[in-house]
């Protein structure tokens, strides 16, 4: 994880700007993702969250932690392997219920049964041993607690993009560390079945599996309305196993 840590340490707050505020398309992706999580995870009403503790694995610059604080969680913890990302999150999320900690998803620095919810979005793809991460998620979840994770799909589409990323990152020109090619080249992909098997081995129950986007969540050289239309067409007519960018999986730790 040292190389990934270095990339995100150097990206810092620029990650938030380049990924979510740089264009109308990325702003649309940001809003759509947040609305989806609130709806799919039943977080729309603040009153339902005020006695719950939530852990954000791969907190980054605090994009999701801000949302969870607004939703009235009793406490919001963010953990990130990048010290710089944890520092940026602490500075950006100005809320007494939030704490950011430097830590590893494969060895979470929390006691058993600590959280009502665990969240992991766009971070699972960098974890070297996913089985250990899921084992840790289960360990820190309270019985009856739920986890929502986003998993990059092992699709033909993603593999082609990664091949381009790896070639681009090796060009004999000085490509900025802020280039998306650098971190996409390091992504690990998983089929939906593989993740389901990881969870079954830990005794976790899958509640629901979703698919959200086909097009990349980065600024693209096309109009915003065209991109929305193209994404919907791809999602409707092309097989999701080949063209889904990622799967969103909600799982629960059984009561007993």
C-alpha cells in the first residue's frame, strides 16, 4: 500500500477538486451518488441516525463524512491509510462528532462491535487482501449492523481502461501525480460473485446489490447532457457484467 499512500498523500485536497467539482458531469455524479446512498441505506431522516456510530473506511478528504455529519449521526469516524488525507478530512469536516484516524482497512484500530454502520466507497479497490478487510468490517460491526461498500467491477470495460492507464503512466513524459491514470492503474477489480463469496465466508448476509454508473466519474470531453444520456443508454442496453463501473453492496451482520 506504500505507493497508493504516496499517491494520495501527494494528491491531498486536489483529489476532491479534480474528481467531484471540476465539471458539471462530476458534480452530477457526486450528487447522484450521495442521493443514492441516503435512499438505499435508509438515511433520509436524521432522526433515525442520531444514536448510531458510523465508520467511513477510506475517508479521503471527508466528502462522505460531511454528509454523515449532516445526517445527524452520534459519531462519525473516518480512517485512511494516507496521513495527508486524514489531515485534510480533519480540517474540512468541522463537526465535533467527527474524528479522522490514520489506519489500515485490514487492521482497523477499533474494538469489536464498535459501529452500527460501516461504509467503504472507492477505497476497496486498493486493499491488497479483501478477505481481511471484510473480516475486519464484520468484527467492528455490531450484531445487526450493516455495511455499504462500493466495489470496482471486473468488467471488460474497466480492464480496457486500466490497460490504457498503465500504458499512459509509463510514457516517457512527466505525467502529473494528479492524473487519474496513476491511481486507476493500481485498481483491483472483483466480480460480484467474488465479493459475495468473501462475505459468505465471514457469515455476512447480503441485503441488496446495486449498479449505479457506466461512464467514469471523471471530467470527460463531452457535454453534460450527452454524458447523462450515454450513461443511461449503456446501462439499459449493454450487459452490466461487462459495462458496470462498480457494484454497490449492502450487507448485514446477523444478530446471532
